[in-house]
C-alpha cells in the first residue's frame, strides 16, 4: 500500500513537471468542445489528436489524449441537455432526463448534476484503476499465446453481441475489422496477404488512417445529410451542483460507478452501454421510478456517473492485457504503441509507475473538467450554435492532415477516404461501429498469438482448448455467442425467470 501511494504521488509529480498542466488545460477544453458538438465523437477526437502529438514526448502525448478522452465523454452531455441530441453516443441516456429538465427551465441545474456525476464517476473509476490494475496485471502474466488469442476473439464476440441493435450486424462489423487487420504481411514469414502485388497494400492498412476515416470522414458525410439543430434556450440558471443532489443519491452514484467501471473493463462494450446499464439499474432500484424520463435528477446522475466511470475502467484491460475496453480506448492503445509504450501483461513488471501516471492523468483531467463545467457554460452554448455545415470542412481538413502526417504517404489519404466511405455506408445500414474498431485493433493481437501458438504446439490446436485459462475463455466466448442467438437467448432468459405461482 505504501509503495502504491508513493508511486501515485510520483505520478502526480510527473504529470505536473515540464509545463504539463498547460497541456491538460487546453486538451480537456478541446475534448469538451468535441464532445459537445453533435457527431464529433470521443473516438474521433482521440484519433485526430493522436495524429497531432507526434512532436510531443510520450508522457505529454498520453496526458493530452487522456484529457481529450475524459473531456469528450463529459462534453456530450451539453448538447444532450440543451438540444436533446447526444454529443457522443455515450450521452444518449442523458437526453431522457436532461432535456426534460431543460424544458422545465432547469438547464443549469441539469448541467450541474451532469458535471457532479461525471466528476465523481471518473474519480471512482480512477481509484478502481489504481487498486485493481496492478494485481490484475500480475494475473495476466499467466496468459500465453493461447490465452491471448481467446482474449482477442472474446473481445470481438462480446462487442458484436452486446453493442446494441442486431447481433448479426455486430458480428459482421467485427469480422470485417478482422479482415482489415489481416491485410498486409503476416508476422512470422512476411507473406503478403490480400495485397495482389501492390506494395502499398503489402505494407498493410494503417490503423489511424482507417480509424480517422471511419469516424471522421464518415461523420462529415453523415452531417451533410443531417438537419440543422438549435439549442432549447439561451437562458441558463445556476450550474453550481447542489450538495443535496449528491448526498441524496449517494447509493446511485456508487452503484453507477461500480457498474461503469466493470463494463468498461469488459472488452468492447464502451461508455454508451455503461450509461444505459447504470440508468436501468437506477430506475429498478429507485423509489421515484415515475420521474424517470420526465426530468429525474437520479436518472441523469446515474447515466453521467456510469459513462464517466467507464473511461478509467476501459483503460484497465488496455494496460494489463493490451485489449481495449471501448472504441476510444482502442485508439488510445494504438497511440501508446506509436509513442513507444508497450501495454500488456509485462507492464506491471517493467513499468508499474506508468499505471499510476495514467491514474494521475485521469484525476488531473477530472479536476480540469470540473472547472470548465462550472465556468464555461455560456461559451459552450455559443459553440453549440455553430452551424455544422461550417464546422465539417474544418474537420475534413484535420482528418486529411492527420492521416498524411503519420507516415507522409499519399496512400494513407486514400485509405482514410475509402474507410470513411465504408464507415458511412455501414452507419446508414445501422451497423455498430464499436465491433468494427475492436476487430481492427484486436485483429493483429489475434493473428500474432494464433500463429505463435500453432508454432509452439507444432500445429496442434488442442492447447487452445485444454489449458485451464483457455478453457474458461473459450466457454465465455461460446456463451456470449450463444446468448446473442435469438432462440437460445430467449430460452436461457425464460429459464432464469421465476415460475408463475
């Protein structure tokens, strides 16, 4: 415990050295603005900023990206409350009670509740990260190639089955991401797959150009078809959170924080699932169920706490297993690798202090977010009134510059444009994006560990099923897949339901 506290103190000292506090201020502000503008998701924000942090040191770059991540998830509540349009998918649950409160003339109070819930949620998740990530990392050292292959496959399957909508579409999106990850030379023998004699394709599709295209360019194309939005009101009452709102619903805050952190640690589920799950759990346990959906303080608090606690939770598997817990965390993990950091089971042994540096970054971003949430309400309202047709050209230019800046290859711009077109079509067909991102990110992990495991076993696949941890992961993967089958899932739920008397 003493070592953990000393490393956490060292993490804060590391964050505040070298003018890093200045970077935390501007990065969190940019994150909040990105989250507040409808359509500019946290994933796109982290991806765009990743392409602009190559000139920074790895520590400062991680601080910038963590602040953007935390700020964007929080910023989505601004447009959810004022416009009834979630700024990010994670803020969709906040519209149910945030917008009714705004229509009642309580927009300021609603934003104060969202600020308090988001601040407490991120703080709760950061403390859970500090408590459990080191021990979980030590347990992850028992994972070999066989187990890591199952972890990657489990992440894709559970993201496809639980990300919302049609599970079949989730699986198609996930395995499409796997296909994209296999383009290029394989790891062991450098055999070019799906290259068709093209040298650029043999080098593989860059992860960040693909992600910038899927989220940035696809959003630009979607915005060209979307209607204009206007704020509900320019009059804002006091945004200072009321102590009574926090103390009255302290059970809801703890429950939502725990649920959000747990869901974040599950590969691929993400902040939107955490928000909806926390909201549903609060409604079931509430003595004021009739207020939910009509302007419930408790409902808004639960949704905001759950989605913000998911952010540190999603970083837990990134640091310990090199498996992202959400789409923004997947981009954050890619940024770590680009900056020479190696997340995974060995991190707790080789660089345990880095875990506590991430915790310190999360807490610093959380404090800055609280400050902005209380003092920058009016400027954020003005930003929300910017017409999207004026904003999207700027976003497209940033996407193009970012994709080219990674390797200075024109081919990456074509990859970005192609990925953006595919992402736009998938969105129009209501395919979830989280499984696609997880497939792209985890595809390399699955590919390398599957091949390495087969080499170690001499081509024998039985170790993938007979080793203890592999057996458990295999069973979990099959259970997640079967649960999503309509007939099987309904049968299992019917058996779990109590028998009528």
